[in-house]
C-alpha cells in the first residue's frame, strides 16, 4: 500500500489516481467507473486534496444525498477536506 497522508492507498488505487490525473491533462472532465467496495471515495479524496493544494476548486457531486454524506464523512477526517473548501 502507498501512504497518502492520513490514509493508505492500495497499489490499484494509486494506479487509478495516476490514470485519472493523466486523463485530466487533455480533458476538463473524466468519468471513472469502479466496482462497489474498491475505494472510489478514497481515490476521489486523494485527487481532490492534490487539486485543492494547487489552488483549484473541487466539487464532489452525487445523485443521492446518502452518497454525498458518505463522501463528506470520508473526506473530512481522512483527507482534511471540508465542506466548502
């Protein structure tokens, strides 16, 4: 596992983070699809923290309030990303 500040990313998660960051180079948006339980929220958190640290604004949007709450509950304590950051 790779340490990513307060959390650990598995190698497949670190690989996905790299692939997503590379995909953002030529595009303004990227869609990622992964199975349930593979750590999508942690991947989003790692990418969001990276972009926020570079002065960018990041929006995490989901189609269900429960998913937004789940993301917020993960991003706040594990990544130091707050609502409104």
